C-alpha cells in the first residue's frame, strides 16, 4: 500500500455519518483506496444524531467533498440536500452526499450494490419470490432497484414499523410494476412468508455488532433451495447466514453489497475509477483478523 499523503489545506474530506458508526469499515476501505491512487483525500467517521446540522456543516466547509450516510439517517438526509436524482427521490432514501460547489447532491448506491452482489453470486432473480425483512432506507433502495431492473414473481415485505412498511409498500405500488405484498412482522407472518420465499433479503440491524448472536429468522423456517442475503457485514458471517449455511443454503454476505456500494461512492467522490481489489482486500483483512 502506498503511503498516505500529508494532510494540508487542499485535502478533500469525506466522512460517514450514522448512529452507531463505530463498527464501520468505510474509513479503512476509502483511505486505502485514496492512498493506492495517491489522491489528496481523507475519510473519517462521525457518530451523528442531528442530521440537519451535520449537513449544514458539510455545506459550510469548502473542502468537505463527500459523505456516506448510514443507519438511521438515509431517509432524513434527503430533507437537507439541494438535488436528488429522480430515481433516488422515488426510492425515498440516499446513502451518499456530494458537495459540488455551493450545492449538496444526494444519491444512492445501496440498490445497485445489492443487485450486483446477487448477480455476481449467480442468483436467478427473474420469476422468483423475494422476501424482504425491513423497510428502512437500505430496504427501500434494494426493493426499488429489484422492482425496476428485474421481473420478480412477487416481493413480500415484513417489518415491525407499520408506518415505514406502509410507506414503502405504497411507493412501490405507485412506482414499479411488480406484485407487492406486505404484512406486519410477527411469528405467524414470518413463518408464512418463509414458506414461499425463494430469496430472503435481511435489511434490519439485527445480528450487527455488538449483538452478533441475534437472528430474525428461526433456523427451522429455512427450506431447501432458498438463497439468504444478509446486508449486515459486521460480523462477516452473521448468525442468520451461519444457520442458513448449516442447512446447505446459498448465502450472500453483506460484505459484497458493502464493497460494491463503496466502489460507486468512491467514484462519485473522486471522479476516477476505484481500485476495487485493494478495497476488497482491506475489508476482508479487517473482518477476518
């Protein structure tokens, strides 16, 4: 790895905001990529509760080039940027903010990152039944991306948050041509949905560090032939994935989506192609050490 350049008055700042944010590997992956290409950029992490003031601070700092937005701010952040691509406005969440002159531009890389993870794993998506657990920002991005870029048989949404669930369901029905069904998440609705699901996509924080022992899906609900995709990437193998693997199911780690979306963010921040293999190596070193 090349040496990181010294920080000076021309250094461009990028950051991730979220709560919690201590687990994030974004600083490691982006700083390694900046160093590899000799770019005068630095990436840091901030635990943030007040999104409005965080983005006002970004706007006020000339060298603050880019921001990654994670749980739980992906929806609220939309209120405080100047421009959002039409597709991302329809999705209703963003995970990236770019400071371009006097404007803040919002966009999303979660959906494309997740779709690429599924495609790269060789998963057949068209004509399949997908069960999505969760309806927050990442779930919105993935659901809209799948609905618009594939031909699903049905997309089933389950969540405990009735307001978010209803909002995502209605937005999908108005903005995409796919069969959508949603129910409040409970033992009965989960068991019924798992009976028909070909692909299970977990989009909640359950199982994330520091509560690695938790899993939203009881192991006995898995059935042969299912694909289980957990967008959580810390730990590398969540309890959900470990239990699915023990049932001989195909599993996809959130690390694949994480790397894909980070590559897209890096290219938005810098305007140059990302050193993908360097970014992947850094992530895997951190997660397996």
